[in-house]
C-alpha cells in the first residue's frame, strides 16, 4: 500500500516546555525554540519510521492497484484508529464509495497493538475494481496512539526524550556518546516494532 499523509499530527508527542525542561533550557528563553521544536519533530518522525507506527493521530490515504485476493486487508502504521472511507474505480472507471455496512474494521488497541484489518462482512466480497489502470483503491484512515503525548507508551516517550537530547546536545553524528544513546533508545523501542508477520 502506498501512503500519502493527508493530515499530520495536530500536536507533537512532546510539548516544547517539556522538551526544554528535559534539556535544562530556561523556560523563558526562546532563542533555541525553533531548533528544539525541529528536534522533537525529527525524533518523532525517526522513531515512527523505526517502529512502523504512528505515535500521535494522523490521517493517511492508502492506495492500491486492486483489492487483495485474501479475505482481509492489513492496514499499515498501527495502531489503527478508524477508517474514514474505502473508494474504488469500478469497471466503467467511475469512482465509487464502498458502503461501510459491507466491511468491518478490526482496530487492535494497546501499546503493542498489531496492524488493523479491513474484512468484508459475512456474505460480501471485495468489490470488482477496474483492472486496466493503477491506483484503483483508495482508503482513508486515521492511525496513532491518540491525540496527545500522554497516549504514547512511556518507553516510547523516553526514547523521544533521549533522541531530542542527542539531537540538541550532540549535533555532530558518530560520537561514542551518540552510539550509546542509540543503543539505549533502541532497547526502549524494541518491543514496539511492528511485527510484519
């Protein structure tokens, strides 16, 4: 599935004041605010990439050439929060919306939630999408632990803080301290990596 971000996080998983407190930067100093905020965003994006997850709620469009041959469609970037719509081009090339009453969504929850799934309800099958073009199936969905920092598991939050500290304090790559920090946050994140099986 090819993904396009439709709506990014409305908040980052770490508030600027919390990051400054962690970095021991004076709360009334604004000189490094833009740099610290950039470190927070970079840490979130990096950790999301390492885990294959979304930390805070984001909306994506997933595009496929056709519906799966299997009974279920596995959704990327857990935890899946909701499916907004499933659309497809029919045999005539007309964009159709597949009625939500014709499919069910499994959206496992919890810190190590597995990938969500879309499955036709009993008695239904996947619609027939056009076969002579690509990008026939469009699924809009929301993924992420929640809408704020407190919804993110504590170990991931600790890894974000460590990475923000590393990015802010040691801006040159490859130092021994940075390598140790990488091992530390790698250990914090290991149980949250999305199982692809």
